[in-house]
C-alpha cells in the first residue's frame, strides 16, 4: 500500500512538473511576443505620422487643383492601412501582456 502511494505521489509530481514546464514556455513566448511588438511600435508610429502628413499635403494639393481625386484616395487608403497596422500591433501587444498577467499572476497593465 505504501509503495502504491509513493508511485501515485511520484506520478502526481511528474504531472505537476510537466504543467509548470508548459507554463514556463507560455510565459517565455508571451514575453517575446510583447518584446517584438514593443520594438516595432516606434516605427509604426513614425509611419503613421508620415502617412498623416502625406495625406494632409495631398488634401491641400487637391484643394489647389494640383492632384486629382484618385491620388487623394490612394493617400487616404495608405493612411488607413497604416492605422490598421498600428491597431493590430497594439492589440497583439495587449494580448501578450494579458497572457503574461494570467500566466504569472502578476499585474502588469493598468486598466
């Protein structure tokens, strides 16, 4: 009976250790996801500002008759795509940080 309990305890310890290893892998993955998004964010913001200024300039050129509607529309489409990229990056960053909070039971973000 004692031998059977020792085997059961050892099996439970192995299961617990395996689960902890899985959690460690998930923590590392979420950490690197967050790091990747944080490193891209300044570039995306810079692109977004550039696209906004290009669109503003295109609006002025359209008003002054220097460009047609098609070019203005292209500039607006470009601006929209970059804003979408920014939103996607922010969402990915938040998801990684929320996952880190869940896996580590530590508060990281203020909501």
